[in-house]
């Protein structure tokens, strides 16, 4: 009990020295707490991303292979794309839990107009059309037209979710169920004076004269409350109110009916693995079944860039900051501990000369250090808890700005609802039990280093030598 009480008294006896050690320790633990809190929250979000999106995979370009082909002058292989038959074969893989097929077709009609079409045609007359190249497997004929009608064959998960959460609502009729049935937006219906039960035809814009048109019947009309991206110019294909929703089988049947050498309509497949760890096995299977080596099966790169990449950058910055603080601050703490022990030579020598054993003297130093670490830990956790969120916001904004600079000038047009998660704007950080445990362990490590210096001094010298070296 005497050792315990004496340790507490020593904290107040040497106010200046202990205050200096306390300030340095609090500064180290505060900075460490901020880094650990940010890293803990970041890792939780990254793991959450992997659990949410890790099983959802797509066929995407393999950038490394494509660069190799370009260096070797093999430009033809860069145009390789998986056939619809291959996509359907891959859906039968034993590694998959589920596959969602959808498709899109950009069509043309003489009688039906799309929203923003007049503006595009006006720009075209002025010599600045900004037209899109129609995707399909046919060459453009002399009588080719511009396609403005965006037909979606089936909805992906994000598209289905829009109808479930009220972003889109059916206001008249019903969802398309049979081949040839479609659903259009209220704005599109109003523009063309269309209602449920009306029929219209959509032609292939690349060659409208030699391809049989797609005949469609309106089964429903929906309200569209989705947000369109703010692009530099308007175009019907980018306006989601122009989306004509039909069944996947409608476009698939039409494609099989009119295709010649190649598919007229490209099918889009979303594969869901039974386990994210099966990605490599499924990728190998896809290549064995005929997938080009310039393509690969991988997770959603857009979602990765929107969420994981900025957070990984934030984690690296905070980790580097923490190691620098621990290295620099720890060195200063060791130096002050050495000077502190040298100042207390006489005190230690007197206690030893009075007959106090080395172990009890060391125990007194341990109690002092633990009290100091405990007070500093509480202060550090408090400061770190309040400071972590604003510092996280500043660091994350820097990562987002860097990410925007990399992607500047790149425009991505999505058909239908995007499956990618929206870009991260804020990382919510908080003082979790895991973070508290990590910070406490670091605090104890600092305490062990500080205590070790004192114990080493006590164990090495005898009382007579300590007292003789007082000056």
C-alpha cells in the first residue's frame, strides 16, 4: 500500500516533469486514436463492400492484356466481345448462385419521338450533333438513321429496386409480361400522345429498310422520379424518362429472329457467385469456355473506384501518419524518460539504501507510469473521438479530389439504373470497442517502453554507486 500511495504522491511532487511527459503522451495517443478510429471505420466499410458487391461479377476488359495487344500491334483482338451464347453458357456454371440477364437496344421510329430529340436534331443542323454510335452487329447502310429510342429488355437489380422503393411507380396498366409488351414513362407518353393498349414499331437505325421492325404494345405507364446525370449536353439516350421497358425475352426473340452473321442486340449478364472466393475459379472456367483473353470476369470496377479506392487511400494516409507520430513521439518520450530517471537517481538510491528491494522500487515506477498512461489514455481517447470525424472528412475530400482528377474527362453512359453504388461523400467514423482496444494496446506499449528504461537502471546499479553518482 505504501508503494501505491507513494506512486500517487510522486505524480504531484514532480509536476513540471510529469506534466511534460503527460502532454507528449496525450499528443501521441490523440494522434494514434484518430488514425486507429479512421482505419477501423475504413476497414469495416471495405469489408462491407466486399460482402455486398464481392459476389456480383461482370465481364469486363482486362486492361493489362489490352495494353499488351496494343504494343504488339494486334488491334483487331481489342474489339472482341463475348457472344450472347457464351454469356448464357456461363450462367450454367456450378459456381453461380444466380444470373440476371438484361439487354438494351437503341431503335428508330418515324412516328415516335424521344425527349430531347428536337434539341439534338437542332444541334445536328448547326453542325454539332454529339450523336452516339448505335451499338449492334450490323453495318450502317446508306439510309441509316439516328437512333433515339432506348429499349431495355428486362431490369437489373437496381432497376427493380427503383420500382420497389417508389423512385418509379406504375400509374396506369401493368408491368410487361408477354413478348412485345412495353412500359413507358408519363413524360414519353405525353410527348407522343400514347396510352395503354397503343401499338408502335421500332426499326433498326443502322439499316431500317432491310430489317424487320420490332412491334411493341404498351402495357403500362410509369412515373419516373429518378435523377439524371448532369452532362454537358442533353441527349435522348441519357434521359432516363425515355426508357422503354420490355421483357428480356422480347429482345432476345427479336435478336434471334432478325440477326444474320452477328447478334443485333447484346445481352448483359450479371453473375452472382455462391461465394466471393470463387471468382478466380469462375474466371478460369469462362476462359476455358471461350472468353477472350482481353476480357475477364471481375467485380464492378466503377463501384471500386467510387467507394473502395478513396477509402484505401484514406487508410494509407492515416496509417503513415500514425507510424510517423509513434516513431517521432516515442523517441521523444524515451529521451524524456531517460532524463527523468537520471534526475531521480538520488531518490532511487535512498530507497535502496533504506532496504527497499529492487522489485518494490520498480513496482513504484510501474504504478506511476500506469497512472500517467491511464490519464493520458482517457484524454487521448476524448480528443481523438471528437477530432476523428472532421479530420477524416478533410483527408477523404483530398482522396476524392485526386480521384476526380484521374477520372476527369471520362464520361460513362449507363443503360437503365446503374448497379454501382453512388460515390462516397462521407465516412462516418466513431470510437468502437475495437478501436479502444487497439489504442489501449498502443498506450500500454508506450508504457512498457518507458517502464523498461527505469527498471533497467534500477537493476544495473547498487545503492552505493547510485548515491556516489548523485552529481
